[in-house]
């Protein structure tokens, strides 16, 4: 019989939830809080890390001075290790990688368009490289490029998503590589954690569940929509930015679905101008980033223009508190979550439930 998890001491040797993930990240639990634009702020990251999880700060929607300030603020709030999630093909990627190195950040998260040069540089500085992938062949490519850990997101996951269900995705990806695989998409509790480990994962990564915590910066008027959502209210749409995204259906999504192509593009153009003001990016930067996304994601030109929508529409809901005119990226799991615990309550609840499940299954 293994010794139980203790929030002060972490996981003792021989515990079934002590995995290669906890060893590499140096965390007391095999739980990751993912990098969500406008949501994974220093307060949420510090809350997750202090609770025993590993938090990723979201840098993609911030200007460079804001990224530096957010890393500094996170270090003020916690002395635990944390990561920074950013886009390797966006303007400023090299500077963000340098900040990660300069600040001794433990891990770098990224997804589309991994840059071999940046990965090499980060690894040479001792940073763990943790991409998120959505298919076994992408996981293999990520491993070849030097990933230390890979998060695999199944179709139930929030934000940009694919169509392979998490249940199939985990085993297929775990079998395809030798690095630890972390399961994402649809997790909220200890039963899910044990199921993910049974399928070959070394832990779980959660977005929506952490968005719905007390430390999340998302205004209550917006999280109320997540609490109220049922399983059928979380849908996949390509109307936001041209790529399939899992969201809670709201007034904006219904309006976009009814718009003509031309008015959708004009709407995206206005959002691109707003993004320019907020992020400090120049028109040339925005165009370069849009063209990189067009190439990497094989988008049409009109899809590329639509891409400017996402950051501003997310900000509207996540920061400005407008769940009607903004969009609500969400995993299906929002349909079965109806509370907003602190990160500490959440993590200890998940660990207790995982142990209760292991006991019930007589895994000891
Ligand atoms: C509100 C929200 C914003 C997100 N923003 C990003 C992002 O900026 N970059 C990214 O790589 N993934 C983003 N994601 C995806 C998450 O990082 C994560 O992979 C996903 O939420 C996992 O599924 P779950 O929501 O079922 O836990 C976002 C997800 C949500 C719910």
C-alpha cells in the first residue's frame, strides 16, 4: 500500500500518481494548468502552482513589455516553477524566448509552427519544451524537434480543437512517442486523472476547469455563462477565426453564423485594428503574423483575415466582461462544472478523488 498524497509533502515514492511528469516539472501533482489567452494571468498561474499544479502563463495576447511584467509578477507571487506559453511564429517570439531564459522560467509551451532554432536555444538554457499537439503524427514531430513533454488535446478540449476524442487520442499518442504525454480535453476531476494515467498519460492538463476557479481573472458575468452551460451548449464553430474552435454558443456566434462573408471580413478588419492598438503590434507585424498563420495552418486569404478576430473577441469576454459581444472558448467539460473553487480546493479535491478511485479499483 502506498503512502497517501500530502499537500505539504507532495507524492511519496512508489505512489501511482508520481509520474515522469511530476519528476520533470518538479511538482507535487501530475496536473498542468494550460496557457489560455487573457485567462492564464500571474494570479491564476501562481494560484495553480501554489496549489501543487504546474501553471503556464499565457503570453500570446500580450505586448512584449507586458510579457516581461507578467513573468516578473508571477515570480513575486510564487517561488514555485512555472511555464510561459507563446506562439513561436508570431512577432516577438525570439524576445519572449530570451525572457524565458533570462528569468529562469522552467518550461516553454507552444503549439502551431514550432521553431527548431528556438527549441534548441531554450533547451540549451535548460528550459523544458512542452508543446501541445492534436494528433499522433504531430506528437512524433514534436518529439523529433526536442520536446521534453507533450500535451495532447482531444476534441473535447476548449479553444482550437480537432476531431479525435480525448479517450482515443491519449493512448494513440502515448504509444507513438517515448516522452511523457499529458492528456488534455475534458478533465476536471480525480476519476479523469486516473483514467488518463490508465490510458498511458503521465498526467492531465486542464484549461476550462482552471478558468472556473476563484483565482481566474475572468469576470463573474462571463464565468456565469460557463456555469450555466449544459453539454449541448458547447459547440465547434469556424466562424470566429476560420479554424474549428470549441466555444459556448452565445449571441456573437449566432450573429456571425448569420453574417455574409463580406460583413464577416469587415468585422474582422475592425478587430485587427483594435488588436493593433492593444498589442502595440504594427500593421506590418500583424500582416506577417497573419501570413505565417496562413502558411502554417494552410488557410485561405479570407480565413487569414478572420484570424484577427479571435484575440479581440476573447478579450471582450475574458477581460472586459462582455459575454454577449465577446466569444467564450470552452471545453465540453464546462457542461458538467458548476462551481468556482480556489485552485487549492480544486487540486486537493482532484488528488483525494484520484486516491479514492485507485483504492476502489484496488490499485495498491
Ligand atoms: C478560454 C480558453 C482560452 C484558451 N487560449 C489558448 C491559447 O491562447 N493558447 C493555447 O495554446 N491554447 C489555448 N486554449 C486551449 C487550452 O490551453 C487547453 O489546451 C484546453 O483548454 C484543454 O481542454 P479543456 O478546456 O477541456 O481543459 C484555451 C482554452 C480556453 C478554454
